[in-house]
C-alpha cells in the first residue's frame, strides 16, 4: 500500500477537494504550481537557508538518557521545540510564504487556535514585509492573550471569528470566507495537514524536513537511519506528518499517533477523532471528523488548545483506517503529568500538545533494544498559565 | 418534465427565494413556502442548515445556527415536506452542504427527495467533477437535478464543462464573495453578467448573492433568466415574520 497522496489528491478513501466553486481558481492555482515551485533550485535554496539561519535547523536529535533508563528502552527526542517561535509550525509557514511570493500574492491570511500557527505566520510575514491577517475564535482570543499580543507586535491584524462556536473551526471558516472574497491577491496559509488538496500534501512536505533530518541524525547515532517507533501527537496532524513522512512506506517503522482524549472518550468532552469521528467532510477534505448523527460538526475538547480540532488530516485518517498507524488517546490529566515528568527528568518543559505523545510510554511496552523517536513538537512557554493553574505553581 | 425546466419555458424573468429551513421557528417551513407561492415567487431554495456553512455570509450562517438550535435536522425537514405537493406546485430546490447529506446516506437522501417531489439540489461544496464521476447517475435515477455555481473567476473552459454537466439552471454568483445583501452592482458585475450572456450557454442562468432590492434584481435579471434572493429575505423574516412575505416580494418586482 502507498501512504502518500495519489494524483487525485486522495489518501486511500480520504482527502480530495470538496470546496465551493468560488474557491476553485485559488485551489487550482496552488495545485498546479506547488510541486513545480517547490522543486525549483532557487526556492529550495531560499527555503533551506531560512530553515538554517532563521529557524535554527537542523534541530537536535537528543538521546533522553534518564527517560530511557526509567523505561528501559532507547528514547530520542526530535527537538522541534527549539525552532524559532517555539514549535514546528514555522517550517510550514516559511515554505508557504516563499510559495505565496512566487505566486505574486501580497496579502496573507491564516487561521489559528491556540495562536502558535498565527504567530508562525505573523513571523514570516514580518520577515517578508507582507500584510498578514490572522483569524482567531473570539473565545480563543480571550484564552490566549500572550499569543495575540505576539501577533500584534509582529504587525499582524488579529480578526475575531464571531460565528458558530467562536473557536478554531470557526476561525478556519472565516479564513476560507476571506479567501472567497479576495481570490486574486491573497494566499491562505493553512497551519496543518488539513483542508482541500493540495494543502495536506503541501504542508506535509514542508514539515517532512523533520524526518529527513531524523534519518541522517539517527544514522550517526545508531548506525541505522530508521527507528523502530515514531511517536507524535495528532490534532490536525502536522508535526506527526513531518515525523512520519520519510517512514510512511518503510514497514520496519511502527507509527504511533497520540490523540487528546480530553476528559475521557466517553465524556462528551474529547478530541479523540479516530475513536469518535465518522467519515465526512470538514474544511474541504473528506476525512474522519466528530459530528452529530445529523452531520453537524461538533466542538471538541482538550486541555491543549492545539489538539482540539474536530477533524484530523486525511493522511492520518488513512493511516488509521488502513491500520498502518496505531492510534491511542490520552486524557488531560496524564498529559499534564507528563508535562511535569519531562520537565523534571530531562529539563525540557514541553507544550501540552507535545506532552500527550510521551504518555504512550505508559500505555505500551517497548523493548530495551528498541529505538523510539518522539516529536518534541513545541515548548511549553505558551502553556505556563495552564500549568500554573493546574499544578498551583 | 421537471418543474424547473417547465418554469424556464415561461416567458418571464424569474424570482427565486432562499430561506433556511427551521428559521425563524422550527415549524415555519411550510407556512413560508405557502406564502412565497401565494406571492407568486417562481421557485424556492430551501436551505438545509449546517453548522459550518463556509460559502455563506453572516446572515445565512446565523439563520442556519438558529435553525439548528430550534431543532432542525435532515429527517425533520423531510417530515415537514412530506405532503408539500398537496399545496405547492412551484419548483422546490434543496440547498445544503454535503456532509449532512453524506451522514443521512446519499441514496436514502435522493429517495426521500424523489418521494417528496423535490426538483433539484444545490450543494455548494460538492464540486462538479466529483458529482459527475460519483453521483450523477444516482441523481438522474431519482429524477433530481443538480445545479452548480459559477463566479467571475471561473475559467471559460470550466463554465463550458459545468454547462455540459448541468441541468436546470446555472447559479451565477454575482461577485467573488460569500452570500450577503448588497445595495447595488458596479460595472465589473454587469460586464461579467454580459460576458456570460454572450457565451450562449445551453443551460439558463440565474444570478444569486448580493441581491437585495428592486434595483439589484433588475440589474441581475436583465442579463440572465432571473435572480435568487437569500440574505435580504432572511433579514426581512427576522424583522417582519412569515406573514408579510407578499410585501417583500412586491418590493422586489
């Protein structure tokens, strides 16, 4: 089986471009150009240079000694938390802003939930001197004040999404509407491996630098360029897509995806899309999504704002249905405890999203000779308020 | 013959009205349809509410959200429309997003539409290519027309393709924008209406999005077979309720 996108934009049963006709020219323009532009030598050079001198790549592949001893296995952390702006998100925004420039766009829009993708977008827009508008749910604006301030400092306009549930999915709807209203001069930088084709593939390719580096780094450290397991948290799934990318078709590598169970899968307050979702269409993509029996999209819940998306990227839906990946879900409490554990055992304060991934160590047994690579996708600075409240720090 | 084709054989400009089923109140669907027909509206688009209507502006999204809060569901709408053909003989089109239809089951959805004598569907997020390949045969089998949108940005070649796959009418979106009322049209819009008129398509066109009053209705229908009004009608319902629909229609033509 092939786990990459096919020529029609599908991953198995999932993907495609279920978009209103008003978006057709914008999406077609991207689809026809993204591979061509990304393959141009001057694009590759500019992308690689910026990742190196601006983002700070390659990020280290760090052997977590104390953690490995405790779990009697070999644990490596791919340190995406050390990227400029604090998470992997910037890999994608750099790629897309360079693409947008080559398409002659002079206005950028983006959606954001917790604000990480909004900050990463505002950052690259400042870098390139391009107008930036970030849509953010009105509720999220209140919950994520520091990131709102960051975006403003970076010169972006933050527009509240006031429709529906006033969170990430509504911010995405508003960004799509903006794109419909501004079809010529505007590029929409989607932050995850979601949306209509070619977005899931395009974002996965920009994030694939994560596994590209992992391969040579592991080769240096372990004498083989593949681990036994790759583990990442999945909301929409961009950091996971980046870590899995070069191992998708390598059956020696077991893929583990960790979703947010929120207060528990059966509580009605969860974001575990693989367990609770059904096949449907969200934001232009056929995938698994959480919805009512009548097909209305429901509001997910997780203590981590980056994982509470009601859908999942079509690549991940395919990995789940084809059983290529193992999906597990971790409740808030265990994720929060892992935020503390990683801080105190390795001196790394992770984002709460990232902390979910590590809880796989408690769910599953790993052998002493097995090599595991975790995507340490983001740092916890943005989550300090939540940590303070939760642990009464 | 499909009622939509019949209607387009009449020698007049058509006025079509969109409303969200279940708004303002859950049980308003049938009274609104009766009042629209009594006011001599030519065709009605009944909106199937969706939580995330990304091609719609704030007016339709809010009415849709309210309809869902009122308890509207796909099954509920079909039940309300069960005996509608005893009262209503103008063409009825269901307009909604694809996800609720998928969850209902596309085949079952088509069967229910056929039984009620719905004449056609407008599904903004089901692209013409996917429809053509995966669903057209099924829709045809149930006598359902499926109408597509075009915009000022739609390339000519694609308009020709849509013309070839379409039946009923082509829904010409007045400008590159989500739904919403505008007070007048500019030259760009009338040029676009004229450009499409000059293409001599096989399928008749009606203009929608941004039509709110006699002036925009007149401008839109002078270059096409008629126009569809949605947001402006919903705003009227919000203010005046369902009993003065005749006044609204008279203000348009």
